[in-house]
């Protein structure tokens, strides 16, 4: 049976060895000298060998036995390994190290998360972050497969996701995106019927118009573009128009405009999606709490 080596006893052994005496080691450990002697004797019993030569009454110095000389670097190695693990766990519990894995829809990923992560990581510079940028359906799959700690997405049908918790944080209105020189660009708001005579391009957020009168427009659309860069380029070229949530609108574009869709008025709710009854890592929980504290939550 292997001996049960206690870290405290190993420390006492190393201190007695390095300080050349039981009295000095006792002062360092804030213990009495008899307590240190008992600790060393118990360690020797577990190892089955003496660590120190029998002390000469004429000297107080502690001298290692050959076995003690051999064991000293081993003891130091065990202590160092223990301390590294203990420090890693302490830092992990304080979200100062570890690995944070999150996924988000592109709109929040580009408009909100950079500033949030920058502020959060200013206090946890050793934290590793894996970030995935994809549409809501893909984000939900990553949450389900536990590829990420949590996702930021829109739940199209919340009743179909009973295995998940959804914390709504952001919301934005759906609008029509078209070139600034387009005839619709002069409107303050639009009704879906005004879009009938224009070429519409579907995208990943078009599902937000499901169960509304406007969805009939997109059922007949010949075009679908999932990538925002390609979608923006096609609209800028005058190929067609589309609908997007406000956060997804490419605000850096100098040639496109956003016109709110008033009939029907559709609001997208975005939030944190995580599996129910599953504990998160300390960094993930800390970032979730930080996000809620900074951004607040919406009433369900």
C-alpha cells in the first residue's frame, strides 16, 4: 500500500532541511518544535526510513540521512506540483485563468461583444477564449453539443427548447435594408405590402417574419444569401433588398439605409442560451454574470 504523503508534512521536512534545524522550521511554520518533530516522525513512519540523522547533543543542526538526501528533491517536486494545481484552481475560481467558450450571432458578436470582452478580460488577462460566430440555429447546436459554455442567439420557437434556459438581454426591430438611392429609402417606415414589387433576398434572419403577413413575400423569393458580406455586396450593387434586425444592419456602410418595418412590427429578442441543470465553469459563469450586470435583462 502506498504511503499517504501529506503536503504539510513534506513542507516541514523541506523547511527543517533548508533551515538546518527543527526550531527554525517551527518558527517558519508557526508551530511548536515538538509538533514539527512529531510531523517528521510520522512522515518517516510512512516512508519506512529515517530522513534525519540522530541529533548530536552537542549540535542543533539537522543533517539528512542518505535516504533524506535522495527524498528531498522528490518532496520539493511534490510540493511544487501541488502548489501549481492549487494556484490554477484558485485562479480558475476567480475567472483569472481557464478557458471560456462562447458562440454568438454575428450582430451581437460584432456590435456588443468586443467591448464586453475587452472590459471583462482586463481583470483576467490569463483567460483563454474560444469564440464562434454563426447564425442562431448553429449557435443552438453548439450549445446542445456542449461545444460552448453558452450561446448568444434568438430562439425562434422557445417552446421547442425545453432543455434550455433563455435569458433575454437585447432586442431590436426588423427593418428593410436597401441602397440610399432606392425609392423606398425616403420612407420613414414601411408596410410589407409596399415590398411586393421589389426583388427580395432571403437571409438567415428572414425566419423572424414567420407567422406574419409579410412572410408570404419571402416564400416566393428566388434568392437566399446566408453570408452578411455577400448579402451587403449584392444589396449595394442594386440586386435587391432584404429585411434585417437593427443590430445586424451594416452601419459602416455608406451606401445602405435601414427603414423600420411598421406593418407588421417585428421585434427580435436576443439573449444568453444555456443548457438547463448544467453547471458552468467559473469563467463562463463570471462572464455571464458580468454581461447581465452590464447589459441588464429584458422582461420575458
